[in-house]
C-alpha cells in the first residue's frame, strides 16, 4: 500500500459545510409543528415519566415474585383460632398449586425426552421416568381422593389414616 494518497482520486472533505440558503421569508410550518408538539406533548410526558421512574427507583417493588411467609399448619392452630385456620387453608392451597406445577414440569420433561429420543426412550429416559413416578406417587399420596372440595383438614385426616394403616401393617409383620 502506498505511503501517500492521491488527492485527485481521494478528495478530502470540504473545509466548511455550506449553510443552506433560505428561499422564502415564510416560517417553516413543519419545524414550527415539531417544536409545538415537543413542548406541549413530548416534554411534559417525558418529564412525568422520568419523575415516576425516579419514584419507583427509590423503593423497588417486584410484583411478579410474591413471597408468602410460611404459616403454622392446622396441627399448630389453637382450638378456636379461625384466622389461623384460614391461613393454614391458604397455605395448603398454595402448596397444592406448587405441587401441581412440579408434577406438570416433570411430566413436560418426560414428554420432551420421549419426543427427543424416539423409539429408544425407555432406556434413555429412565431417569426422568423414575423421577416422574416418584413425584406422581407423592402427589397422589397427598392429594388423591380428596374430591373437588378438598381442603387442609381433609388432607390432614387422610395423612392420619395413612399413618395409622402403616403402623397396623408394621405391627402385623
């Protein structure tokens, strides 16, 4: 590559940019409309938006991750503590929804593995199938046979009856 460049081939930029000449004495209506829109609509809306963002930046609020504190179970509630009963029921419903999501996610993983592996999914998806079997059995043990109106008290009674049956089975052996 040559050390110097040919000014005839590669012209340099102009030393000064020429100012466009005004051809008419009338004001530019487009520039006037843009300025009017900027100062009447855009600037106030932008200032209001920036003020709101500054207010939100002071205290962060994550609305999509609500953390509930764990409340006492029904076994820990006092006899006539109806607020505790309600909180325990709400906690049980949240736990049930979480367990449903876990089962659904594991089921989706098994389905994706079956789709990916094709005919040989029995060998290649054994770990996912075993995990799904365990999760589904745990869900069935806890929530099956509660009916459409299942609640924390029915679930607790079911758990109690299951534990009594397990003790009787151990005593019989």
